C-alpha cells in the first residue's frame, strides 16, 4: 500500500534523524525516540495486571485531555462534550482507544500531526528534509522539549524541537504510568499543539514553521515496535534573546524589540483563534531573527476566555500589582487576555528597555507609554498607536526640530572622503566596540552630538543605515589623513584662531 510505504519511510527517516543527533552531539541528554527506545519496553515492571490496567486507563484519560486542548484550535466552535463518550466506531485512534472528529474539523492538519509526515504545502519541509542533517548545538532544553540547531544537507540552518527524553515531564510520566511509548505520546502533545498554533498564528513576529516530521502509529521501525510521539518540529533558526546584551545596546535597537512585541500582542488580541494570552510570558520565549523579535514558544498560549459572575472574578494578579477588570453581561472578563499580555510586556520588557537613554525629544512620549501600560490605562490599540507615533517621529527627525540649523556651520564638509589613522574614543552605547558609532537622522544631529562630546573633533557619515533608515555616524578625536570614499562624508570641527596676547 502506498500510504503504508510513505508512513514507513517517514518513521524510518525520523529514527535516522535522532540517531544523527546522538552521533553528532555525543551527549546522553538527547535520546533516540525511535529505534533505541526499546530498552524501556523490555524492562521488567513489577506491577500486576490489575495495576497495569488501572495505569493504562489513567494514561488514556490524560491523552484524551491533551487531545481536547488541540481540537478547539483546529475548529474554535467545536464542543468537546460531544465526544466524551465516543464508542470509537471508525474514529481516529489514540493509544489503542478511538474517538470521533467532527466532520467540519481540519482533518488534513490533524492527520499530519498525528499519523504522518506528508507535506501540507509545497514549501514545507518533511522528514525527507532531515536526511543527512548535522546537529550543531543544543539551543535549549526544558521540562518537555529539546531544541537543537541543525544544518540540513543543503547547508540551511534550522531549529529542531524534539521531545526531551531526559526532561522532567517525561520522567514524571514514566514514574506515574510505567509506559515509555504512551508517555512519549503524552509529552509530544505539547509539540503537536505548537504545530497547530504555528499554523493558525502566522505573523512576522511569530517564529516561522518550516515543517515537521511525525511517525505513524502503525509503523514498525528499526528494531521493532511502532513508536508514537515521534514528533520533530522544524523552525527557522534564531538567536535566544539576551536581555543583558540588549540592555547594553543602543536605544534604537531596544525600542525595536518593544515595538515588535507590541505589534505581536496587537495581532494576538484579534487573532483567528480570538484573543490569545501568553501564559508563560518570559524573555526566554523569544528569539531574534535578522534583528526581529519572534515568539518561539507557543505551547502555553491560550485562547480561552475567563468566565465570571462578578467583577471580582476578573482579577489579574501579579507579584506587585492586582487589577480588576469588568465582567461583561455575557459572563466573560472583558479584555483579560489582552491586558495580561500588556502588563507582562511592561514588567518584563518596557521597564528595562524603553526609558533608558531615550532621545530627549521623545522622553515625554516614552513616559506616557510607561504610565499607561504600567497602570493598564490603555488597550493594545492605543499602545500600538503610541509606539508607531514614536517610530514616525524618530525616522522623520521631527523630534529634532529644536536643534539650531546653524550648528552645522561649525564644521567643514569633505564629500566623498573617509579618514585613516583615526584616534578613537569610546561612547556608550555604541554600534562599534572599538570606537564611538551612533545613528543620526542628519549631519545636524551628528554635529549636536559631537559638540556634546568633549573628545570629539570630527565625525563621518557612513553609507550604512539602521533598520529605521537612520545613518550610522562615527565620531573621533582625530585622524592622520583623508582617503577617498564615495560612500562617506567627513565633517571636521573648525578651529578657532588663537587669540593674540599682548605683553
């Protein structure tokens, strides 16, 4: 049968992928979740048949609970009470049990993440893409998942998310249920949920799902035994968000991270799934890809609205603040998911990144954002509007209107020239660790900065620009000579004629 052949190939490739990681990394924390797992199932479990049946029933219950978390994401109007008592005729299987899917559900996506590894779209990667890949390094590991950077056969780098065989979730499940295969399937549901969320929540500030590789329940792989829970999520590769490094970056880059975050939260407030809350809102859930902030961990995202009877049921509790939101006539806390996201953005990002060294002409606007988000006085639409207004002023240079136009007259301009033999000095924060390099809107702003630095005697406007289109300018104490450079122009501070002293 062609379908069985494809499934067999998918499962075999997946086992090969994990084996490649083992060989490349030479670490015990990455376990092959295909062929080499058989030692678990061969272990003698000192439990009687009655206990086995009881544990099996409890595990099946947990598996069905995880399934109920995913199905509403496939079809938001789905009522999971309808299938609580399914007898299984002709339904989809979960660990030997069966259940029915509503005919209006997205069968294609469900079948992909549950049973097979076929590609949903022409541009998506599947198991075939992972053949001959090379594991480079572990990017992160947690209770549930292991994230590995791999180089594909064609040279492209991607991030691969796998079940963490040595993780706390897997260990606790094995302790509770004594079923390695069932536990792998249970733990893998977080990965399956993440695949669905990444399909549903596509946005420039959400990590791009490049594809996935999933084994089939009925496939016999490697040394025998069909392995469920063999799931690998293939993502674009980013760099973990380093808050300490970001704190030392220019304000413009810190503002970009906050702006990207607000744009993401605006999207999540009105996503295809409704208003989505990020329940595990931490900097570690984000990465940087080509300068852009991207959410990379979605398994704790929730589109569930909080029901209420009174306003007291709509309390947002944080370590240092509590907020009470209105309970609507429909019995739902109004805007709770949105406001939760805003305040978490304020306490984890805005507080540290936004106010420090903000341009003088923008500080009053930054202060306004800090006040309205810290007190939850603004919704996400108003917050995004405030950020976009600051961006417009910063890019256009309108915040510099108070700088005197004559300030540039103190400098001699040499177009098409660069400098050599520079005498550098350092400023902070700078785009260069060797000297003082800052972004400016114009030569007028650069002249203003040079005048405020006692060491500065000249500056160069380079041909390089930042993400806002502002020009990178290098400031220095001196230089030995000029050199031709068609992309630069040098401004040298005019020296005042020395006063003649009379004796």
